[in-house]
């Protein structure tokens, strides 16, 4: 994959020319307005096109004609039934290579399958259970610092907490250690900022450009990670349970190990995939809970009955708190952090009566699919009861895909869900976040779903909301 934007554009135009005449219906004219809307307010555009054209359609965005596939059948086709038709690396995921390298999000075929097989043991249930200790320590400290009665940006608060958890649980570093954990956190945030700016600014390459700042932070991250890998190879400690240490010692079926570069790339990918997603999910959950006190009351009743004030174990989070699971599912339905699944077709294929040409950009979109009224009635409403065990099992295949599906379902799904549920539970045991009167929330899309400008809320004590006791 070339990082040169001119080469990328030329390659895209050539691929579209080869497939001319074979695109599904949709607007093919150049439009700045459409391109701007897909980057800033895509839902009305995508849902409108779905109403007009059905589950597969195309539209020109910048210089390329992109294909979108929406709905349960389309999601299942892309993620489970026919993943062999697509590559991730040549899609917009390729834009992540300058930071992530060749991690699970940016590789395909045998290379992906080999890496995933080596990594899977690091995400087994017992490993996630071991990470709860780091999550609990950091969450306890973050909650203690919340100023009761004052306004805080809960997105910023959770982002800092998620980064500290990642430093401990993924890298095994102290987030307060200036030369390592603190520096890694600072430069990862700086590098990640590149993917949140307008696309036009990301094309600049001169001195002082966002691209140069990305590369500078990547060099610092590489120095820290490669030094840690060397240290742990020289002095292995079987007692360490952080993901970096586990990857250093991981072996495939034939005894093959990751190279230093592979470990670095997988760690950066896990940081990217886990940090933003957990931050956004907790933030959106607090937003919805502030609007639905009856849901808060039911969550409090469940946690009081199960936990009696204690910190939850992984068994309790996964098996004994079903309403918390339903609330999380509904938050992820409305606000799936990884809201779009970009792919590139590696062969011609048929779907919905249309031929999709090799080389076409193809996207499924969980955010739009989760809001189809024929699948989820009253789709804009926050209704956790949609996800009782029976109703969830009755959903069509591909209807609910916040973590993707098939052989490339998110490897850190259990880790991320555990982190979100633990943080939410510990918060609800102590505090409330009240919405500010007259404030609204706008969602942005890049690099993951998040509230524009953060989300400011007022910190309150448990059981008190706007000066009144909650109905518990």
C-alpha cells in the first residue's frame, strides 16, 4: 500500500474504469456536498439511498464510486457467507497502515489467519479475567477524582481512563512513568489525532503537516515498544499477564513466534481498536442513562442484588447481570463505535441482482443497518428490552453486527465488553451523571463514533438526580 495520495487516486480511478458499467444504482456524479455529508452526517444519506434502491447501492464520493450494502442479508454476506470476496488492506483500512503497520485490521488471507491463531490465547477468558485487576485499580482512582456537583467532560474522563487501562493491561506499563507509559500514552493520542481531522488535511505532506506529526509520534512509540519487547525477551517472566508479554511468548501450532515488528504492529492495532471504542461506548451509555432514569433504577436494583456493593468478577459481569448486558447491547446498536466495515472486492460477485466488479470499494454499515425499522421497530428509541435472550436469538443473521462477524469478528470483543461493563458498574455504585439543560449531542464518525466536542455532564451522587431521589 502506497502512502502517496496521488498514486492512490490514480489506482482508484484505474480500478473504476476497469469495472465501468457494472456498479449498482445510485448517484454517480461528482458532488462536494455528498462527499461532505458522508463524512459528517452519513445516516440520512445512507438510509435515504436504502429506501430508494434497496440493500445495495453506489454513490460517488470524491474521485471514486463506492458501494454500500445494508441490512441483515448484506451484513451476513460480507462478514460470514462470502468473506473471500473481499480484502481489508486495500480498503480505507489501508489508511491506518502508517500508524498500525501490518496488524489484524490491515492484513488478509493466510497472514491474517496465522497472526490471529497465535494471538487468540491472549484473549481467552482467563486472560481477560486477569486484566480485571488493572481495570479495577484504574477505575477506582478515576472515580475518586470526579468532582461531585461539578461539570466534567465524560468523554475526556473516559478517554484518559481507557488509555491508562490500555497502558497497564496491553503494554504492561505504568501510565505515570514519564519515560515509558506516560510518553506512550501521549504519543499514541497525538498519532491518533491524525485520523480525526478532515481528509484534505491528511493529504498534506510538508514540514509541520499532520502527516509529519504522525510520523514523529510513531517513532517515539516504536522506541518504547521495541525496547520493551527486547527487555522481555531477555528476561521472560511467566507471571506477567499483560498482552505484550503474552505476545512475546506466544507460539503457533508449528512453534513459530512473532517477530519484534509483528508484536509492535499487533499492539498498535489493539490500542487503536480498543481505546477509542471503549471510550465512546461508556460515554454514549452515560448519555442514554441520563435520559432514562427508569433504566438506571433497574440497573441499580440488579447490581445491588448481585454484588451488594462489591466489585464484580468476570463471572458476575458475564452471567449474573443480564440487564446490564441488554443495556450494553442497545447502546452498541445505536452507537456502534466501528460504524462502518470498509472492504475492497478482490473478484466479481453477485448480490441483490447486481454484479459488483473486482476492485470496487464495498462497505457494510452497522450504524445504518441497526436503524432499519423493519428489523428494529422504533429504531431511534433506547429500549434495552430488545435484547432479552429470546428476542436477541430471534434476530435475523447479520441484523446486529457491532463487532463484525465470521472469521474476523473482533478479537478483543470480550476484553472490551468486560472493560465497559466494569467501568459502568463501578460508576453506578457511586455516582450519577446528569445531562446539562439545553445541551444536545452531535455524533462524529472519525476515526470511530464519538460525541463532537466531548460530552459535558454534571457529576452527582448515587440515588440523586437533579436534586430528587431516584425511583429505586
